[in-house]
C-alpha cells in the first residue's frame, strides 16, 4: 500500500514465531447478478473459545492475499472483495501476546505501519470492498471493517468496540481517522473514548447500525446469504445512506467544540496522567481535515510512542492480571470441597446489608433473609431492596419474570430461627468487636453445623471475631467494597482456623456473585484498606502539620487515582475514614498516623465544597479553620516521595508477612478494589518505575521491570 510497500518487517516477524496465525482463505462467490466476488474468511483454526487475532504473520498473509486479489481485479476476474470471519468472530483485535518483547520504538512503529499496509489495501483494490461483521469485532477487528467501503453486521454479534484507550493505546490501524469521518465526531468520541473509559463498554449490533458503523444488519440465520445479496444490490447501484457522516457544518462548527468538551470531561474524570485518552483526542481533532494517508501517518507516530511507553506495558500487565490471574486465585483450595448454598442469611439491615441481600438474590437465585433487632429498620431495608428491583425493571436491566422471582426471594425477620436452614450467613453489623461477638454467637446457636459464617469486616481481626465461636473453622472474612453491585473485588480472608471447606465455599460464592476473589491472610486492613490507610494517613498527617489541602492533592496526582485523597475520604465518610486510620495506628503505631483533625472534621461534617451539580469546587472554610495551626508544612515533592517510599515499605512487609504471596495479588486488589489505574499497571510496577522499591527495599518488585523501551 503506497507509503508502506518498501518497509522491511522482518524484525517484527521475528517476534511472532509462535503466533497463532489467523489464515485468510479465499472463496470465489458468483452473485445473482453474475458478478464474481472474492470472499476472504478469517479463521485461526481453533474452536469458538479462541477468537481470531491479528498478529504480524496474520497481517502479512492478509496483505499478500489482498495484493493477489487486486491483481485479479485488474484483469477483470473479480468485481468485488469481501471479508468475514469464522463462526461468532470477525476478529478480537491485535495479538498482544508478545508485545512486551518489542525492543524499540522503531519496531513498535512497524506494528502500526504493518496494520495500515494490510488493512489499508481494502480501499485500494480497484473494486468495492465489503466486510461482513458476523460476530465479535474489537479493536483491529473493527478497523478491518472501517477500512472497507461497506459493512454489514449480524444482529447477534455480541460486542463491537474500539477498546484501545482502555489498554493505553489508540485505534491505530485507521480507526482514529476513519471512524469520525464515517459517523461524526460526537459519535466517534463515544465509541473511542467514553465507552472504553466506562469499564470498556461495548456496542451491540443494533447500536453499531444506528451509529452508521454498519450499513445494513441481518439476522444470524441467513446472515452471509443476505449480506451477499445486499452487496450485489450495492454493486448494481443501490444507494447506501450514512445518516451521521459529517458535513461541512459539523466540521466548521461542532468538531472543535466537541473535542474541547471531551478534553475537559476526561480531565475532570481521570486527571491528565493517562496518555492514551488525550492522544486519541488529538488524533480525532486532526481527523477533521487532511488526507487518509496523513491521518494514517499521525496514527503511526502516536501508536509507536504509546506501544513503546511505560503505560501500555503496565496496562497489558494489569489486563493479564484481571483476565487470567483473577480466574486462578492463588491459594484457592479444591472447588469440590465447597458446600452448596441453598439459603442465605444476612445479619443487619444497614446499607451494606441491603446491597448484599439484593446481590445474593440476583446472582445465587436462592432465598435470602435479613434480620435486625429493629422491625422498623428491617422494613426500611426490605422497602429499599424492592425499590431497587423495581428500578432495575424500569430501566430494562431486568425482565418482569426475574423481578417477580427476586422480589419473592428476599424476606426479613427479627427472629433468629429464620436462619435455622441457612447455609451461608454473613454479618454486616457495626465495626465493633463486642457487637460482632454478640450477634455471631446468637446466630451460631441456630444455624446448621454445616453452614458457613462470613464477616464483612474491613479492619477488625477475623481471628478475634471468631474467638468466641464454638466452630471458628467455619468463619471466613468476606470483604466487599462499596458500592457492592459495582466494585468487582472481594477480599476472602483466611484466618488460621478457617478450614478448606469454608474457604472453598467462600471462593465459590464469590464466583457465583461474578466477583474476583483474592485470598488474604488475617492481617490489619488486609490489602486494600491497609495501603489506603497508609496513603490517607500520610495525606492527613501532612495537613495536620501545616501542608495546605491543595498541596497534598497535587503531591499525589502522579498516582493517577480516580479521585484525590480528600474526595476519597468524603466518599467513604469522614467518620469511617477516621476509624480506619485509628485502627491501623493501633496496629502499627510506628508507621501509621491517626488524625485528631480528621475526627474534628467528621464531627463538624465539613471538608469539600460542591456546586449544585455535585462537582467539587474546593475546600470548606470551616475545614481550613479546623486544620489550621500546623508548623511543619511539606512541599509536594517531599510528600510525594514520602508516600511512595511508605507504600513500597508497607508492601514489602505485607509480602514478608504473607498477607498475600505475590506482588501480582496486591496489584490485583488495588486495581479492582481501589481503582488503581490500568495504565499504572497496579501499584508495584509504579513503585518500581519511580525508584521507590530500590530506595526502600534495595530491590524491585518485578524483574524485569514492567516498563517501556527506548
């Protein structure tokens, strides 16, 4: 393809000797009109669990195939070319299995250039080109379609997306230029930016059709046949309408404004640490004008920079943790030891208990009974749960039959004997040891001997909680994060007396709840709260000693967290935050700070100010007055280094104590439980990159380092 024909890709191919090649097989199809179409089918030869991917050897084969077809077009043998995939898949994007081995920015650039060369030929065949999106089409898979002239989509296709920004990249095989010029800038911003940043949201086939990504949609029964018939009509002169294709008005008036608004929105939501979203914005801004080749050249430059940088390598590490390690939890016992759950009991009727009850009913589809000593509080809890079910029904996220079934599964009782046939009982009462001792002893007396007891404590010792039980071996920590329905992590805490059957049951329940479970030892704060207590304690200590709120916020910007320390304190509640700091200071007085000022802020109920839309506008004057008086302020640089070194030290201690066995498990917890950014790769690769691991522990957490290349 023009600019790319003379590039030597041998060094890129050398990295892909073990690539599972997605082959490009060609079949000639005689259309009803008599025209001949060459149909390329992408197929890696594996079953339906292994989607087609696009590695260097796959791209070279596709490139060779398209060159040969262009020659056939030139001599009149064929009048059209189409691409489709094996059953259920077009392609799941680039093969990233060896991306960590790319040795330089120059080689990284060749991955962009090879994609442009192969996929770009679809627009240079000398005849119309079609892509029949017969199933999943992600990233480079969707870019195959965007490079063609026309597209159809199977109505049952489960996921269509450009998720690259989620992984620290940009759509770099034409997508950043082609998509906004196909469906308009506002729609392109949704697909390329908003959706990836909303937990990698995908498009359905009807949504892709509505946006104009696809020109026609057909059902799965005769998808290929109808796509061929439609293509024949197009070849015969049928007009294809593109409802969102940008015109002069959008380019002149709306394009730059949409980019400006998106840039502001992204900055407010995630800050400016992540590079990929802003690189994508720059590419889409430039796509307003210029040629296709100029757009592709810009993508080459940006993709080379990102692939060779720290954030992409960190994102791949984080992605593999979430997609692979999470499915095989370290230290998990044989799942066959798990007891079957036929009824759930929830002790308590507060906000967390209500969320538990709804989640257990929705996912386990078993009866769930709540209890509380106060009938009025119990009634409020049931009213809340049934209201949430009705809201899900109204939003179309639950069918009427499901809603009716779940309504019937949830009940409440002030009588402990309602738990007599429950085989999973979880307490969600106040974080005070005497309260937990009292309620667990009361319910242990009525539940079956085979039942599992779980505690949702976030900071108390599971061992101590179980110390007065007759059967402490059936107690397990089961620490959710708020909001329960959204946060994907559960810390499953194995106390010294917790037996394998109890642990296996807890892991199986977490799986049924569609959560990721990480097994931790019984230690203060487990993983997430211990590290957050370190960070928040240092932040409040800096304020206590005279550092302005704003300086503390800016000092911690480099972590790239979804919210600053004070917004996080405001979210979890100032009283809860103060309690967490107290607990950790009591456990580790030489390393963790408590804060009298935080207690005072909690008592006064002041910290942040917000506008009428809930956006943070600053810090409350009363809050400033409460914390005034510190005489030893720190600079942002001093505080940043102190927090980095403190976290590196604490993680090394946690690993030595075997709270978890590996740095990967700490990263998994922080990514899923604290929102630690993907592009940071978790906390331990970040601490390695900034030198904190070496400064404090004399060694890195990871060898080789999870970092970019020159």
